[in-house]
């Protein structure tokens, strides 16, 4: 797999995109996004029902956004968008998904803690492509290894791995 070395966006365009996405993390837009959140919840519920009827396990991996992982990008986006930091709950997407998945007792893996830990240990080795919304090679390797460990059967344990 090839990973682009040139940034996808200009710095200004990337900061604008990132600042715009932070709207979902803000409490003042909660009502605006509720219809979308309800749609996601219904879709997940329907997927669970469909797969359960076919005796297929349904598991979900929750992917982090770079702005949730890199505090410098978060600060830059807040400054660029002139956003009040106190209005943000940067973990809001994960919290919403956790609650939606809990309703149907759906097993999930949230990669946000893993990505934050990896970034905090070595912020000089980014996990995302420069000014892009996708993981770079290191980010893909981290996600792949984490998901593999989560899905891998544990010979010592006959119960499902539950990362809730």
C-alpha cells in the first residue's frame, strides 16, 4: 500500500475543515446533530438485528479523529475557528457511540485511548498523514495490531473480548 507524502490540504483548508468538524463536539449544536445521531442509532440497531438473525457476530471498531489524538492540532483548530474550548467535549463522538452500542450490547473496540497513548509516547512519529484525514503507515499498523489482538481468540478465556 502506498501512502502519499504530500499533504492533501493546504494548512488553511485543513484547519478550516478541522475547526468545522469540532462543531459536532460542541454542546451548542446538540439539537442540530440529533437527527443524525438517531439515524446512526437506528442503522446500528438494524445491522445488529440483521446479523443476529443470521447468527453472525456484530462487532464495531470506533476510529479516532486526529484532532482527538493530537493536542497541538486541537489547539490550532480552536484558535483558527475562534472556538470556545469550554464548549467542547472532544470525546463526544465516542461517548455517543458507546451509549448507542450499549443499548444492543454490541461488543466494540474504541481505538481512541490506544492512539492517544501512542501519540503521547512519541509525538514526533505522527499516526496521520500530513494535513489529511487518514492514517499513515504507523497509524494503520497500530490499528491493525490493536484490532488483531482484540479479535484474536484467547485460549485461556472462552468468553468474548469486550472492550467496553
